[in-house]
C-alpha cells in the first residue's frame, strides 16, 4: 500500500484491530475470542511490553473482570489485596478531620474491591488473551489512522528511523498498515488517534467538552510496623485549598508497599500553580509524613485522567470502529475508578462487533455499542455521579460535598438526579487565567527525603526515548510559547508538566523555549492544559516512554 506521502507499506488484514493493551483493549480482545475463536484479533501496544505505560491508583472494582473471566481467582489474577479499611479525610495544613463512612452513598464504599497494580493486571490479561489466540504486538506505536473516505479502515504502526527533522533516515522502517473490518481505539486518555477521529467526524457535537485531572503517583516501601495491608485513605483539602480541585489517595497494597497519589483537576485558573510541587508538599502533611518517614520511594509516574463523565461521553461509534474506555472518558470521578468501566466497554464493543461480523457486516457503525454503553452498567454508573465534578468546579469543595452527596444519594436510591444535569462549561485550557491576575505561589524546596525534584523523580519512571527521532511534542506555531504564553500566562508549561519536559531558558538573545522530550512520561497534560492549545502530543517510536514495573 502507498499512503498520501508516497511511502509504501505492507498491509495485514484482521477482523478486529485494537489499539492499546490496557484493560479496555485486552477485555475486548478476550471477549471476541470467547465468542468466536475464528475471529482474527490483533492488539497493538506502544509500550515496550504490556503494562509498561499503565498507571492507575488503583482500587479495582472487579465487576468488569468478573463478567469477562468469572474464574479469575482460580486463574491467578493478581488481585491479592482486598480492601479492609476505608477512610476519608479533609486535610488542613497541620491536621485532619475524618469524614465518617455512614453518610456516604453506598456506591462510595470500597467493600469488595481490591488494591492492585493495573500494570500487572494487564500483563496477566495479556496472557489470557494470547492463550485464546490473540496476537499482541508490544513496541508498536500506532502513529496514524488509515482512512477510506470517512471510514476508519485501519492504522499505521511500527514506523521507525526518521531523523530529528522528520526526514527518512538510513535505517528507516516504514511500518505496516493493519486493516480491520472494525478498529477499536483504546489508547487511554487524550490519545492522538482518538483526537484525530473525533475531530474529523465531529464526535463531540452535542456533548460537553472533556474535563481532565493530572494524576501523579509514587510507590513507597514503608516500615513494616506502619504498613496495614488493605488500608485505603482518600483526602481532600490541603494543600490545594481554593487554588484547585483535587485530592489524594494512599493505598497499602502488599509487601510493605504503599501507593501514594495526588490528583489536581486541570481546570485551575492560576497559571502559577505547580501541580507536581503541590504533590510534593502534600507528603509533608503530618499524617502522611509519619507514614513515609523511614521509608523509600521506589517508583514514580504520572498520567492525565478523564473527569467529564456522563456529560462528556462523545459519540462512541463511527464507520469502521469505536472508542473504548478512557479514549472516550469513562471514569467515575467521586469513586476515583475507571478500570471497571474500561473492561465493560471492551466487552460491549466485542459483543457488538462479533454480532456484526456474524451477520456479514464490516466497516459500518456499531450503533449497538453506543446503546449498550449509555443504557447499560457504564451509563448507570456515570449518571448517578454526573453532577459531582461540575458542582465542585463551580461551588468549591464544601458546597459540592453537601449538594453532590445529596444528588448521589437520591440517584443511588431512585435512579433520578434531583439537580438535573449540570454542564461543565469551558475546556481546561480555556479556564487558565492571565498571570497578572493571580498571585505567584511560593513552594518549599524538596528535602530529598519525603519530597523530590522532578528530574530526580522522573528517573524512577524508567523513561527512555531514542534521541535521534523527531520530537513527538509538536508546536503548531513555534513562536507562541515566548510571544504569547510567556508574557500572558508566565508560560505554564514550565509548571504543569510533571516530568520537566518544558523550560524557558534565558540566553544572550533573550528567552528561549526548550522541549526535553526525552523526559516525557506520556501523561498528555501539555496537550490538554496549554492555554493557546499550541502543543500537540503524538506518539514517539514504539517502545519509548516510561517503563513502569509495578504501577
């Protein structure tokens, strides 16, 4: 096959091509083979191995996994730590207030859930898929959509060897076109292919814009006497206060390992806010410091989280394919859970595609999938909590806790939300205010024991990018960072990136914008939060990026 640039590529034909070996993509692959072992299925994964780019809290609601593989316990799924203790705190700078469990709606309970490494869950799911005959190709980044008119026909994957300027290098490998009767996009949050498809086919029409948070996570090995296997803690309040919405999680998993995470909602206004340093400051709260002192941080990572929920679900199907999981945005924000819905979405998509293939169809729109998501367990899960995020954004923490709690309780009991459906309004980029209108924020220097500078922490994400390739972080207009973002917004890319990718360097000719793409942990925050929407995140060569061992 020859594409529009004149590059010739070989092609391979499958019944279903799946982009992304996360919980959504792997669930779809497994379900397709369960329905009909003769369906040919390929899963493309940009990470060096399955799980390398998976980062999640995670307390897993096993409903999706139990539906997919009912005997997962007998098959050795790595769900080893049931939640034993569920705690909610509102923090002040020097103390905390426990929020009792009894006033919370039942959907907020973690009884029956498991503290897991989703990377390890996905590695195990990949084994189950391969046993069923699914082909899984790690290190194969899907870099562009193959179109047939307005139908998604397939993807290009496995292109290597371009020079930094984009020209073809000596060892260039053009990759392959993988064509599918149906193509499932399961790239995770703000994936580049999903963005292209949604824009070209206007899948956002009639829906609220997607909202996002930035989630940062460290794994700590703590002293055995401080470890309480199965303990779950969520906090809100300090250090964010009125500067931003968000909160934290602390999960005691196994082997004295504690998962410590911090989420900042990306609709914050003050461009001087520094989400990574808010996370580092959080660890100095007396309650958290007491747990971590004497311990050791062994891993770090970050990723964006879709937070729009029900109002922000786009049209999910299109000619030739569907959007799964976080590519569409299926996180239940108050529960801080999306993996179960990702699995359910994979199951629903597989059911719809298998029925279409059995009927002799291909390349059309799987409208049954849209209906199954919106009218099934995913829609039920998201509709109950649909007002929590917009209430928090408009009214602040205290009011949203009260009104959002009432709304969730009534919805939980009756299926009806008394406050209707609140709108999200602006995108997170548009919410960013001008630097002159907001105070600068003083952040304490990391102490190297509980808190760390970004570059030191990025080393614990085991990130690597081949430096001879083109920068995968594209600027629509290279002049914007210095000409517009710096004077108007104090160039917030210097702060919102949790990996220190972006710098403004002063030299003899004045300020200069520098992109250290080698540090990128693929969180996509820059693509989301840049106030000028000038940064476009694309996939680097396959296998590059973080190599999370246990996230």
